């Protein structure tokens, strides 16, 4: 991004630990953008559970237009103790991902020096889950009949379309090419032969046609789950549908130090829409309000936000500062430290390398 420019960020703190981790991470993210000569201008959007309880809706009716006026969205988490979790997620996160057509959910898992991980000594973990983010098991199509009777029946229809598979596959191939890594397709086409059968066909056709230089393999998702735990170093880019990608990204989290360490980007390569950047974790009601949540997944989501918006120096500075905070032990209890959420965020901010004005 051109120096002297501003980056307009919509900030949605959300519920539970969302406001705590965003408050701790945001100053470091804003400071880091100075490394690219960019000033971050934030607009606070009070969307989430409290607003839903107050007004009946978590977001205003023109929410999509409001966020489209920004370059990016930084989000904490959704999930309020007084609201049904399904109502919560269908009131904010899913409408934004789907409504903006943010079809690619990128969830990197990287091991950090100094953090415990289940990986064997000396094994380097660095893989990226590329998750389809608009359809699959998250189509929202379904219903119930014979409610409350012994014959009650429910459907939850998974939708897999050729264009959606093709665009997410192209995104995954491009990442595999750039990272110089193997692409592993996670499906369950041995059972779901219609939907995941289409995935296998479309991904292998696209590979042969446009990415003959990228090594591609298929791994049924059940076997892949074992492999992720036993040999995480054998994975590079993992391409998965919506539900498998959700599960696999949480499964991989311990290799990065846990759910408090894994960031994500919801983006739409080729479409002119703001990306939506959020930690992989949720609102963590068990620790909300205690000031102990780890803000580093949000800091690292901020690094993804900066990198996607032409601020690579700021992104790198944040990652360097996170490594330094870990080295100095200025981390929260989930990582074995004693820092509060605010202190951990402040430690990252203080560890940012000095910005060189471009
Ligand atoms: P969760 O990710 O909120 O918590 C799982 C466990 O990880 C908890 O023990 C929690 O304390 C711990 N944890 C999570 N983030 C942490 C952090 N930053 N630092 C330290 N520990 C952390 O998942 P859950 O308990 O299954 O879900 C709680 C609520 O969050 C539900 O309502 C769910 O729907 C929602 N949720 C929202 C999102 C989102 O907003 N994107 C993501 C996942 C879950
Ligand atoms: C995540 C969450 C969401 C998902 C929920 C909150 C809709 O688990 O971001 O991983 O399933 O995608
Ligand atoms: Mn999840």
C-alpha cells in the first residue's frame, strides 16, 4: 500500500472475550501499520449479542453496505450466554462471511519457538488450512417436520457447487504454489459420493489443467485427522470443505500453542470486498471477563489483515513482536505465563521493531 495512505478498519468486538482480545491487540496492530507508512482509521461497530438483546438484531439491516465502505474488518468473537448459540452465529458471523462472498477462509498453523506443542522435538509445523466458506454443510438449508413427536425428523442439506469448489481450489493451488508445498485435498468421497465426489473431480481437473507444477494428493478426512496429529510436518496446504475445514483448523491449533494462537482471514480473492479477520477461537464463556484470554490469535489475525491490505512490513513486525513476547514470557496462562490479556497485548506493542519511515 502506498505510504501516507489510510487503512479503514471496521472493528467489531462482539461477545465474551471478543472485546477483551480486540482491546489488547488493536493498539499493536495500528502501530505496526506505520511500518508501511499507513495510518489505521478505525470505526467501531457495536454489533453482537448485546445489540441483539437490546434491539432484536445483532447488526443493522444495512450492515453489508456499512462494512463495504471499509478496507477490512477486525472481529473478536460471537457467542453470548443469554442467546442460543445458533441464533448468535446466524445473526452475525455467517451473514457477513456469506453476504460478502468471503469464500476463502485461510487458517495458518505455525509452531512457535518456546511454546509447547504436541509435535515431536525438532519437527517443524507450518501448514495452512484453506476452507470453503460459503456453502457445504453451512448452507443453512433444512428444517424439521413432526416437531416434538416420536417421528420428528430434521434435514440439514449440504450444498457443493462446481463454481464454489473451483474458486476455493484455485485459491488453495495458488497458496501451495507460493509456499512451495504439497496440496492435500480432504474429502469424504468414499461415502458422500455426490458432494465430495464432485470436489475430487473438480479439484483434480483444475490441477491437471492449470497447476501441473503443484503436487496434489487426496486424503480422506478421517485418515487425515490421524495424520495431522501423528505427522503434522507432512502437511503443507490442506484444502477442505466448510465443516471439515472448521474441525481441522481447531485440531491443528495445539501445534501453534492452542486456540489462543491461531488466526484466520476470510477473504474473496478477485472480488472487491473487505476481508474479515478474526481469531479461530470463539467467545470462550468459561474465561470471559477475567482478563486472562490470550490476545495473540487476534494480533496474528491483525497481521493477516495488514498483509492482505498491502502492509507486509507491518505484518512482519507484528509476527516478530509476537515471537519476542513469547521469548520474554510475557504471555497469558494458556501458554504457561502470568500476563493478563492487556499485558500480553502491551508486550507485543512494546516489542514491535522500530518503524523505518518508507
Ligand atoms: P471457544 O473457542 O470459545 O473455547 C474453547 C476453549 O478454548 C475454551 O476452554 C476457552 O476458554 C479456550 N479459549 C478460546 N480462546 C481462547 C483464548 N484466546 N485464550 C485462552 N483460551 C481460549 O469454543 P466453544 O467453547 O466451543 O464456543 C463458545 C462460543 O463461541 C459458542 O457460542 C460458539 O458458537 C462461539 N464461537 C464463535 C466463534 C466466532 O465468533 N468466530 C468461533 C468459535 C466458537
Ligand atoms: C469458527 C467458528 C464458526 C464456524 C461459527 C461460530 C459459525 O466455529 O469460526 O471456526 O463454524 O465457522
Ligand atoms: Mn470453529
